[in-house]
């Protein structure tokens, strides 16, 4: 080959290199989009992205599960705590009777005992000679022997368990007559009336 032919071949090869498409490392034509070329649009987009502040993760707007507490427990823990607080509170006493003879007379004896043929002035002789009418009940009860229970007193001041009146209201022994008030199948109103009778006796069974 002559020198002139060699120079021509080299010049042709250089010209082809200038017009050939760019290739990647694998030898295939590059697929870089046009925005990466000299118009500058690709670079502008990257710059815009860089200028945007990092907003962090999206806010969680979902509602909390009402059945799950913050620490992962359930409502059972809350209910247990509520029960513990309730157990420390004193019980509610809605009994309207006071532990005094005057209150017992008005709200108990007059309504359930001192009338007709029962423990009234006219019927006392047929009811163990016990008159529970107003103005007579204290003298008929306190430190007075029980006719149907020898050895017992109707009311022992300061000792409700030894008082025959309490026995008759709660559970009289065999031979001591019926449960009072007459006709009651079970102790009548133990959480109010009987409770106040007990409290009155425990406080000294005063004529108050």
C-alpha cells in the first residue's frame, strides 16, 4: 500500500468516528434521553429537585384503635384500674331512716308495728304486751324482759346481738314466736330498717 493510500484510510476512519453514535460500556448505542443533551432541560430538572425541601414522611392521619392502648395493652387494663378505684370508695347509703328512736318510730314502728291488733295501745296485750306506739316504745323496749324468751331482754343498750328485738327482726329461735313484722317470710329490709335498729341499740338505745 502506498503512503498516500494509508493517509487516506486514516482520514476516513477519523471522519467515521466523529459521526458515529455514542455507545455504552457494552458496545451498544446509548439510550440516554434527549433531555440529557445540550438543551439543558435534564440538568434544570435535577436542580429543581435539589432545591425542594425535604418534607419528611407523610403525616399519619389514621384514627387510633379504640381497643388498643398506647403501650399495646387492651381496655382490660383500664377497666381493672377503674374497678380498683371503685373498690376504695365507701358504699352509698341511701337509707332515709336515721339511727334514732324518733326516726325509727316515724319510719318503722308506726308503719309496720304499732297499729290495729299488733303492737298498738289496744293490741299490746295480745302481742307480748309490747306497746310500740309513740311515747310508749322506749319504756316498753329498753332493759325490759322478753315474755316469750326467758332470760333475754328486749333491748340491751350497746349490744344489738343480745337484744331480743333484733332476734325477732332477723331470726327468732324455735319457741320464740314468729319473725317480725308479722307475715314477713324473710328479714324485712336488713340494709336499712334492721341496720338502723342495730345502730340505735349499739349507740346506747337512747330515748332520742
